[in-house]
């Protein structure tokens, strides 16, 4: 529907229209669970997330963005966290619920886009995203960061796993709209990654994810960055 641009939301919607519709794409992505996708076969958490917990991060209330089949949400719930885990795909959420039920673990799963999720201000002490952010269009990053700042309490931590330039092409922002494509996700250079987050967060840890050979209790691929940050007050 083409409407007059009267608000910033209208502008964002217009720009969304240049790119693929995320819900349709992700429902299709999860239709075949036997596909050769690195994180489909692994039920354990990210190696960096395990490391944060081993080193003493002990969040009480967690929001996970783009939880997919629930590996990380289930790990955090097993470690005593109350977890709200959201994903835009119904197929992903029902897979995650199946896994959590099999393990007898309670996670509050929500099937919604992160941009439609009602957040109570400053109600989480940890927000985690493995693999969603690099699929966001550049014009959605600002709302993403506003959402993180709204969700986190004043000492809250945010951690993220996202493509480095071995994981995906470093397509410049303006080129995304010229090509009308995210090229299957944006590959972030260290510079671009830090430019995006450094105004609002203090980066406590930033490194390449460690590759973990499977089968293993944890997940890791070296075409991804991992980072732990604390929101600036
Ligand atoms: C690469 S997958 C990662 C899944 C999971 N975090 C994991 O590592 O096992 C990215 C996930 O983000 C979800 N996603 C993409 N855009 C989203 C949005 N706007 N709101 C909520 N979830 C979204 C997709 O459905 C998908 O499950």
C-alpha cells in the first residue's frame, strides 16, 4: 500500500518495502529442519554466551531477540534466568517450544517481530542476539538500538553474535538500497560494527567467535563476531 509519508514510521515502512519481507522469508527458512544450516544441528548454546556465564554474568531477566529454535534461551533458563525469547517465525517458535518441552524447561516464547514487541521500560538486565542483527536493514538499526536502550536496566548488558566479513559481504549501507538487497545478511567490519554501537554502549569484549567442531555441547563459527557491552548511562 503506497501512502503519503507523514511520520518516521511511514518512512521506515517505505524503506522496508525495498527489501524482502522478513516473516515470509524466515517461515520458509525453517520449513525443512534437516537442512545443512550450522545452527540447526546444534542444541547447545553459543560458546561466547557460555563463557560470559562461566566468568560470572548472572542475569535474572533476559530478552532474547531472534531466538530461532531456542538453543540459547533454553541454556539461559537452565541457568536460572527468566527468559522472554522472541522470533518472527512461527516455525522457529514451535521448534523452540518442542525443544524446551523435551527438556522440561520453562521459557516465555513470543512469536513477534522485535519491532512489535511491547517492552516494559528497563525491565531486563541482559539482552542477547545471535544472528538477527546482521539481517536487519540499515534503516532499522536506529530503532533496534532504541529498543535495546528501552529494554535494559541501568547496569544491563547486551551481547551479540553477528557476521564478520567472512560470514557475509560488507555491503555499504547506500548500496543495500541501490541493489534492493541485503545479500543474505550484512558482513560487518570491526570498524562498522563499533561505529554502530559505540555511541550508546561501552564494549567490554569484542572478538571472533571460536570455531567449535561438532558434535559438541556448544556452538561456534569463526565467520562471526561476538561482543559483550554495557549500556552507557
Ligand atoms: C540466523 S537466525 C538465528 C537463530 C538463533 N538465534 C540461533 O542462533 O540459533 C536469525 C533469527 O532471527 C529471526 N528474525 C529475523 N528478523 C526478525 C525480527 N524482525 N524480529 C524477530 N525475529 C527476527 C529469524 O526468524 C531467525 O530465527
